[in-house]
C-alpha cells in the first residue's frame, strides 16, 4: 500500500528565510508519480510540480526547488527567500502507475511572518 | 478561464436532512473526483469517475452517493448527514486516468451539519 508522510505539521518562518518542507513516501511500485500542491487560505488546492519515479533531476522554478531522492524515498520542497504569500498548507501526493488517483500526505502548514 | 466550479461554497443542513453538492468543469476532463477534507487533515478520496465509470473507495460510507450525468457535471449526495460529515468537500478533475496527470481542484463546499 502506498503512504505519504509529511512529518512537519506546522512551520513558522520570518519573511526572506529559506524553508524546506519534507515528504517521505512508501510504495512497492517501480513506476509512480509524486506531486506537490499548495492550498492557500481560500481553500483551492493548486498543483505545483510533478515528478516521475525515473526522473531524479532536481528542479528549480523561481524561488521554488524540489529535491527527489529515491534512495531515501523523499521528495522535499524548498522555498527560498520566503514571502508572506507563501503562507499556505502544502500537500505532497503519490500516484502509483495505473491507479488513476493520488494518496495525499497530511500536509504542512507554513506561516510566513512579515 | 477554464475551471472547476463548486456550488454552493457554504452549505448548512440539518442532521439527517439530505443534501446535494454540485461540481462543474469547463476543462473537458475525463476524470472527476470527490474528496472529503476535515480540518488539518489530508483530502480523503470518496470516489471518482473515469468518464461514466464509477469507482468507489472501499471505506466510503454508503451514506455518500454520486452522479455524473454528463462530462461537465458531477454531484455528491449525502443521504442522511451526520455531525461527523461536517467537512470541506473538494471536487477535482484530471485530464485522463493516467496517474501522470495532475488534478485541478475547485474551491470546495464547506458543509455544516446542525
């Protein structure tokens, strides 16, 4: 069975600090997909990034970067120079090939203070 | 803009009184999902449709039903709401059933049961 663990329930930082959100997953499949979603206070989850199990390249998009390591079954998300608008709940999710659905972690609530 | 729309945004019902939540999409996606999200928890998948093919999660109570009359619309019926059914209900869509595809979420309907 697949499982996603986000051990950090809440994180609070001051604006401009860097912050890393951890995600650890479990799956028996060799082909799977990992996602990060952002849920701002308005409630609507927004897709941020997808990574497939065969692509361990790290990715950077502006202030966001993602570190995927199969050896440790982790897919961590770093926000550089955090801003107040980054305050949200962030979910990591896992989809096994052919499942057509995702398992979500419990989310990490990030608060960025001015 | 193409989007996922949920109505109403807030719904109040009485214990045991049937309620229907609606979701529509302009993305022309084949897959539609219903999630239940309680405070500070991960979205919990209730069921999903791949086109007209209905897929129920094993632990979804019989009290929850769904209808998808066409590609654009999907409904969640709660036949006899209990206090434990108070939650945010999220509708999402995906282009295809491939696990590669990210999900697009609506803003959610917050259900209160009195």
